[in-house]
C-alpha cells in the first residue's frame, strides 16, 4: 500500500472539511497547510487545529489554533507523525499540555476480512436525517459520553447529505450501536463505531463496520481508513486494517 498514508490522510481531511460544511454549527478555515475545523461538539478531537503535512507550518498552525480556541471550549491540536519540541511548545502556549496517540489504520478493499455473517449484518440499517435525534442519543450512550456532548453534530441534514451514510444496529428491537460512512473519491472513511455497554461482546461492532465497508466498496471505494482506539484496534486488525501513521493530539485535561 505504497503512498497510502498520504492518500488516507487526505481523505480524512476532506471528510472533516465536508462535515464542518454540513453540520449545523460547523466552521472551517485554511491557512497554508494548516486547517481549522470546528463542529462545536463537546469533544476535543471534533474541534481541531491541524496540519495536513508531516512538517507542520508552525506559524499557520498557531493562527488556526487561536481561531479554534476562540470558538470551542473543548478543542485540540492534531499533527501527523512524530512530534518535535516546537509543536509541543506551541500547544502548551495554547494551554494544551496533555497528549494522546491517534492511530490511522487503512485497508485495501481486496484485503478486507468479513466475518460477521449476513445474519448479523441484517441487524444493521441505514438512518437518515429524520432519525438524527435517535442516532445522536445512541451515539452518546455508546461512547458513554455526557448528555449533549455531541450537540448538533449529526443534526440538520447531515445524515441525508451525500456522501454521508449513518447506521444503527438493533438488538431486541432497540438501537444498540452506531456507525458512519463518509466517502471521498475512491475511499470510505469509517466513523462513530460504538456499541452500548449492555450489548458489547456479541459482534455488533464488527457487523456495523462490515456494513459500512460493504456499502463503501459498492459505491466505488477501493480502500478504507479509520482512527482507532486501543480497545478497538484488535477488531480492526482482524478485519485487515493495518497501521499507517500514529498522529498526536494535544488537548487540555
């Protein structure tokens, strides 16, 4: 997968730009190779100043950080690859002294390992904007986030916007998890994979992920990417995803 890191990073950045354009309170700006993306959700990684390259433009990144910090109380600075002392110092000047790793994983369509089975995937259904409140409620419960943490992120017409597809998985007739596919040319990004605590360990996360991937490939994607938590990474690796880069996120406590 030579050159895949740059391609997948570009797809992610395009997806975030699009999300900021369609989410009701979104805002987006560019300065050099630096970017500012604000959704106003109470999640630091959903309000970020970042650089699209492996060698950040520190001056522009500083300007973008100032803009994001003005607009969102929960925000972050995000950079690809290894982090030098200058980037850490820049983040500290903005009050962001904590750091976390954010692995970027990807998989070619031909390498995806499907294991959930059709019966499990039948429990996953697509949802549109008419069910945005239900989707947001399930998303919040699945991530065990405080009520209102995602705000209007999935509101308005986000779930009806092409190329966004939202998913709910159901258990005993009730929503039990979420997923989101966001397509850019030739690539599908996998987001919001989460299952409510009471339904975990029964393969629902895999079923949602596989459905996002199948739909993305059917729409023309030849590769997929996602950012993974440490808990979710073994699942994604069992499906054929491999680490491309480890990004660094600076945030407040």
